[in-house]
C-alpha cells in the first residue's frame, strides 16, 4: 500500500520534484509555508513564468525573483521589485506597486527570508494568487479584474 502511495506522489509532483512535501505538510502547494530558499526555490520556474505570460498575452510583469538565472534569458520583460539576487536593471527608476499591476514573486522573497524587513511582501498574502508557477513563483493580479488561462 505504501509503495503505491509513494509512486502516486512521485507521479503527481513530476517534474517539480524539488517542491515535494508530504501530505502531512499540506503537499507541495503549502510547502513554501515551511521551507523556502534551497529547499524549494532555485529559480527553476522562470520558463513556466514565461509560458504563463505568453499564454495570457502578458508583455511585462512586476517581478521579485529569487534565483541566479536571468529572466532576460527567457525573454521575460519585467519591472524590478526588491529581490534577493535579481539585479535591478534600472536603479534610477522609482520602485512602486500600483493596483493595476501583475506581480510575480518567488516564494523565498514572499517569505522575506533575506530582507531586512521580513514582512516586506506579507501584504500580498491578503490576495489570492491567480497562478502558481511550478510551486515557487506566485502571480498576483492586484486589480482582480483579469481572466487567465491556467
């Protein structure tokens, strides 16, 4: 019986094996509440974010990304939000979030692990993400008015 459960869990999480959390922890969808950084979030979901953007006609997104890979490598155009690792390509541009924006944020940044202000993005938890890319990038529609293909 346990072998069947194990095999079913492995099949269900594929190809996002890094995000595996057992059912006691709430499964992979809730893993970010317990562990982030290298336990969950290596920046592996940038290709999925680009796919989501393409499928939904999103040309640009506000991004707080955790990972060493470059969003530009995947053709992602973004407005920089405070991030750990992600270089700010326009340091002179004012950083602000407005109610009409789409925000993509890595789980590690959402939890504030490497920020001086650990609650920097906690306000996003008042919103329901419109998409979870893999299990490490959350997309929020602050306007609440758009429809997305998932």
